[in-house]
C-alpha cells in the first residue's frame, strides 16, 4: 500500500493544482496525469540505468539544468517523452479551464487565499514529516551495523516492481543526502598501519582510461570471434608487465559517475544509502582521502580529461573534490558537442598534446574518460560498416552498432598504449569498463546465451550484467603477464593500480587489499560480511576517509 509520505505528497500535489486552477476535476485529472508520467519515467530510468526514479533525481538533474538537458538531445526518445509530458500537462489545464467552472469559495479574494494556502501546506507538511519518519529505510541503513543489509536494501530498490512500489520509491526519496555506514566499536584493522611500498626508483607516469560501456564481448556465444575478440583485450605490444581480468562494477546500462566515484574513493556508492547514488554532490565534497589526493601527496601532477561539458552532472566540481590539479572538458579540449562524434582517438590525441605541451618535472597521473560508445545504440543497417551488418541480423542492430564502435575504441586504445609506453621513462597505462551497455542485456542476463566457461567463477550468475573488464600495463620491471579469472570489485581497482605501479599504499588501501584477498576480490558479495562492515567502519571512522 502507499506509504504515508506518498499518500500525502499526492494530496499536496492535488492541493497545489486545485489551488492554482480552482477547478477540482481539472486538478484530479492533472494529478493523475502526472502520476502516470512518474510511473513511465520510473520504468524508463530503471530500464536504462537499473534504478527507479526518485524526487532526489529531479533535484540532482536541476542542479545544472542547462548542461543536463543535453541528455535529452543524445537520447531523442527521452526528449520526446519530455515534450509530450509538457504538452499533455498544458492540455489538461486548458481543457479544464474551458469545460469546468472555478470553485466559488476559492475565488474569494481573502478567504479563498487562506483556503488555497492550507490546501497545499497542510498535506505537504504531513508528507515531509512522514518522509522523515521513514529515514532509516530510505537511507538503507542496518540497525545491527551489517553493511550487507544496507547493500541488500539498495539492491531491492534497484529491482523495484509494481505501481505502488514505484510511487513509494519516488516520493520517499526526496533527499540527496548520503549516510555513513554504521560505526563498529571494534574492528579487525590496526589504526597505525604505515605505508608500504615496492616503489621503483623513478615514479612512473600513469594514465588510466575509463572505456565507456566496455566489457568482454566474447562472453556472448553468438558473438562472431572475428568481430568480438578485440585487440585491447590482450597485452599491448610494448608491454613488459601486464595484469588484466574481469571487473565487477556497481551499475549496468549507465551510471558512469558512480564508476568514477568508486575508482577515486575506493567505495561502493551503495554503502552510503540511497544518497550515494548522487555521489558527485552528496559524497565527493566529503571525501578526505582519494586516489588523486594520495598521488598528489607522492608528488604527482593530476589531470582529468572529460569529453563532455564539465558541468554535466556536476562533474567539474566533483573532480575538484576528488583532488585533481587540472580538469579539461569538451570545451577546453575543442571536442565535438555530439557524443557519438567524439571518437576515442580524438580524446587521446588531445590528451597527449596537453601532456607534452606542458613540460613539468613531476610524474603525471592522467585520468581519461571516453564517450564514443555511450548509448543509445542502434544505428540503421545501411550506416554500419559492412563487416558488422550480418551481426545486426544474427544478434541485433543495437549490438552491431555497439560492436562497430567497440572495434574503433579497441584500435584507438592500442595505438594510445603504443605511444604512451614508448617513452624512455617508466610508465603505466590501463583501462577499465564502467558498465555494460543496455544493448547487451538481452544476452548477458540470459545464461543460455553466454559461454559459462568465460564467466568469472566468483560472481553470482545473477550478476553477469555487472561484469566488465580491466587491464594494467607497464613498460618497466620484470617481464610478467597475469590474467585473472576471478572478478575484482571496482572498489579495489584504485589500490590495484597503485600496487601495480609499485607505489606506496596508504592505510586505507592496505586495508582494501587485505579485504580483497580475504574475499576473493569481492565486496558486498564477500562471505565474511562482518569483515566488510569492519573495513567500512575503519576507513570512515578511524581513517576519516569521509567526513
């Protein structure tokens, strides 16, 4: 049944519309119309990103409305939905004004004003109070301090179903505030851990590339080997050392900002309740220790390359909070406005030119995002490269389009790695996929369509749509290639990068590596759930990683 906050929020909406229109039937019709569109928008968001729509989403979107509205330009169907919503709402009001007379009492100058105000404020106050009473559930916190319970509550939100459930999720989650994991009075980690290192004499330059929507497509049985087995899945020609394997990420179909948060902070956003979904706003300003901040403490110059507008989803302010010295967005780099026009090599060429242009004695850490393979996918058959057209019939047009773009991304990354690793100084380059594309779901969510021998053994079969891939490569050290078959949780990837580069590890990263080894690379799927709670409490309350 509807929660108290949902019921009174709907009543407050009706009260507002009734107060404005002074026509009860018009207000009822418009309220119902808006509720239908909330349900449609919730379904669309869950279908594309995996999480139902909330009031907090609306607030998050309107923090940077001018930039964020570009989302509707890149997803024309969403733009059409927005236009239809606006047109329909206006039509409801205009039709109501023509066929229904206003209520006389509400039209009185003095009394009517007081009545209309109370119609809005009274149910709104009750709705807000009810929402505050539901804070514990809404924040997905567990009274016994079990971090897994918080994760499970978030997982249930990601799999919400039913009309009433969707409305409850929407109206009960009005805040972007993130909540901290429960404090454990004692934990299994020593507070005074020092730094450890197998550091090389010269600190290596590091480049890490977030490859948009990239995963190991050879998982799919139907995927032709010649088109799905890409060069970027193998060690680059100049590799001296190489480490790669499956990656367990925290979103599917979208949510790149949460992958960025995970690699920078070493945390899964779901550990911070539902407010964690708005990490660039709710958590980034509170982070005290991050991957870029640690590298800066070692003497690194930290650079972020962002191929779209810096204000999109509050990215630039978040990257400032993460600890980057320099941030370059699409405008600063002179990249195209259209995401699908921004081929990876364009971003890489701009990055290399920027790095070489500014001569600096400090070692460099460059974090590069790509955007070319962002959805939607489904280019018409005649516009696809000829070798990918049979895939459209065998699999789908969306997958054919995705694979064609992925092939370009693979070629561009291999070329980048060749240039980067050719330098005389020690260097590390790596890439990871932030999430799977929506185009792959019809295959990765169906085990009968997957080569089960290639699925990470430590990942539950219900989470195959959360599997991507990562790779680290260095041009120094003892020649070695390691390919893991177990998946690594994205939360640990930053620590793995530091260890691969031979850099000192701070106490939080050391603890993360301890947990990763004990839990076989997993976080919330770890069999020792108490260890995860200990780890989160240690990092948050003992090391003050988040304030």
